[in-house]
């Protein structure tokens, strides 16, 4: 049964340990907390800061790590290189491949020195680059989210959840994307991160537009356009908002504002190709076809040099060029660009159809994943319920067993005490009976002496009778028998009595023994053949020899001495 109790305790310890973690969410290796916080801020700066701020933070980290050539520090450098690169480019296949290579190298290094928090952060960054979104990626992201939740790193958990929104939207699960995004925004607000709320709200506007809820989309866009954080630190997002506002309202003020943002930030030059078409269209409204064509050719050069953000930008420029040549009455050139534009439109349409097929396919897979995950959670809940029930039953069984053992021990103790009390009373009664016999024999001896002196009995007969009486007197042998019996019922009493008062005489040992077995003062006086008053004096001397504390009765003290 003891083994069963140990097993239950082991299960409780395992359960407690499995639900908690001693990892420090910001501890990224052998660095101080301040350096770890700086590394985390640098890693997150690509989402919330301008490029120059990211580079400044990166240089500050380098100063802190200057001279450190360990494998873990090299992993941190690769990890931060990826973060700074993300602030400097628009993601494409080559950039993603390069970033994944950096992070993969960092993961191998940090895994070799076994720093789990750093390892999971690198894994989370790699998962954000995974494409396409499939079952394995979905479960991997959820595992990392659970890890960050278990160590209390709410910010890292929320940042990883942010990546789920676009993934869901890419496969057609826009409602799920919106739900995840709004939940993450609430998390950012709860932990006091309004800058991340602004970035995440951009995704919210995109999902409202995908769901056809234009009133809510416009409401969110108005909030974003007036957001001081985006105006100050996020020109790329503000440019996109202004461009969308121009397309919806056809207001030249938004067009000029977008162009101003692009000119103020050189990293946005590759995203400005659509503005060439917008300005050219404005010029065509004023019948200025030549200026429009010059502007459109410049837009094509920029697009060919840096790459178009997507095919719709190139299609917009080509269709506007066809419109400009048509205004100049150059039908051949207009027809040529129109054919190219139509062909590209068909390609865009085919690509959209392919994306729609992908959304439908992945949408079904996501639904299956959600069902599978719900089933898995149900199995886990059932397993935990069974484990808890088993542990409760084991606890109840252990409680009942312990209670029964205690009751049995209590009954055994009561029985032993009752038996002891009975034996003590029998012992006292036996000694009293012996004393009565001795008194009777002494009285007989006195009468024999009187009868002899009066001549009623011969000396020979008197001598024989007195010899027989002396043979039956109690004396020292009876006391030794009493002491032997007392040792049997309370083996340690006499030994502890002698240890407490080594110089104590036999007389006081007998007095202590008689008091211990429960004899009264009058009975003790008769046994010791002294007066009751002498018994009281002897008790006082016995207390002094045993050094009985004040306020403690002699009987109580002797009882504890015998029981201890």
C-alpha cells in the first residue's frame, strides 16, 4: 500500500510539472536580462519600426555582443540578420529562401547549445515563412503557440498567432482569419502593445473587404489613416491605405499624398508603379497624352528594374498606355498594347482561378484539420478526465486505508491501555492481599507468644508454629516478584525511574511503584507499615528526588515516565 501512495504522489508531481515550465520567456541564452530584452526588441522591430531604427537596434546588440564568438552568439546574429532583412524588402521567393537559410543555420547552432526559448523563437520565425499553408504547418504553429503560452511569453504567442490570419485568408477561410486577428488585437491591447494593434488592424480591414463588409472596412481604414503610429513609423502601410482610399473615392488629394509618401521613403520606390498609371489617367482626362505616355514609360522602366509588386500593376500600366495611344489616334500602337493587356488579363484571371481552386482545396483541408484538432482535444480532455478520476479514486482509497489503519491503531492502543490498567489493578490487589496475609500472620504470631507466656501452649509447639509463619511472610522475595511483574507490563518504568534518580533508595522505588499501579495513600501506608502522614511526607521527598516540575501531579509524572 505504501508503494501505491508513492505512485499517486509521483503522478501528482508529474502532472504538476507537465502543466508548468521554469523557462524564462525572455532568457535567450547566457546573456543578462537587459541584453535579452534588447535582442527581442530588435527581432520585433521589423514589424513596428522604420529600417533605420532596426539597424540602430542591431548595432546596439552588436556592441553588447562584441568579442563573443560562441556558437550561440553566432546564432543570435543570424537570427537578427533575418529580422533586419525583413524590414528592408518586400518578400519574394528568393528573399524567403535566403531568410530560411539564415534561420535554419541559427536553429542548428542554438539547438547544439540547448537554449530552448531561443530555439522556439527561431522555429516561430521559420514557420512565418512556410508556404503553402498545410496540415503540418498548422499543427507546428499551434505547437509553438502552446509553448509560448506555457512559459508565459504572451507577446511571442500573439505575434505567432498574427501569422495564422493571412494563412487562413490565403486558403479561403476568411472568417477564421478575422476571428484570429480580432483575438490577437485584444491580446495586444491587454498587454499594452498599441503599435502591434495598429499593424494587426490593417489585416482586419483586408478581411472585412474579402467578406464584402465594406462599411466596416471603411470604418477601420478611417481609423488607420488617422493613426499617429502608422503615420510616424509605417510609411509602407500608410501608402497602401492612401492608394486604396484613392481607388475607392477617386480623390486627387489621396493620390498626391501617396506620391509624397513614396518620394519621402526610397524603399517604397518599387511599390510606386501603380501611381504612374493613376497620374497618367489624370493627365488623359486633361487630354495630355504625351505627358501620360512619358510617365507610363517611366513606370515600366521602374517595374522592369525592381519588379512589379504583382501583375495587376503591370496590367494597369499597359491598359492605360493603350488608352493614351487611342487618344493620340495611333490605332496600331493602341491595338498592340491592348492585345498585350488582354493577354495579361487572361493570365491574371487564370491565376485567380488557380488561387480560387487552391483556396477551395485548402479550405476543405482546414475544415478537416479543425475537426481533427477538435477530436484530438476531445480525446485529451477524456484522457485527462480519466486520469483525474483515477487519481481521485486512488486518493479516496488511500484516505480510507489510512483512516482504517489509524482506527485499528487507536483500537489497539485503547485495548492495550485497558489491559494495562487491568493488570495494574490486579497487581495492586495482589500486593494488598499479600499484605493482609502478612498482617494476619503477624497477629497469629503475637497470639502464639501470648499463649506461650500464659502457659497455654508448650514452647516446642509455639516454636514450630512461628517457624511456619515466618516461611509464609512476604518479605523481600514478594517485593522482587512484584518488581518482576511490573517490569513485564511496563518494561521501561523501573529503568527510567533509576535513570531519573540513580541514588534513590529501595524504599522510595517501592513507593513510586505503588503510586504508579494506582494504590491509595492508606493502602501504601499499610504495605510499608507507616502512618498515612508519613506517606504524604514520603511523596514530597519523592517529588524532590525525581525533580517533578511545578504544577505536574506525581501520578501524572509517573504515568508519563512509564508510557514514554
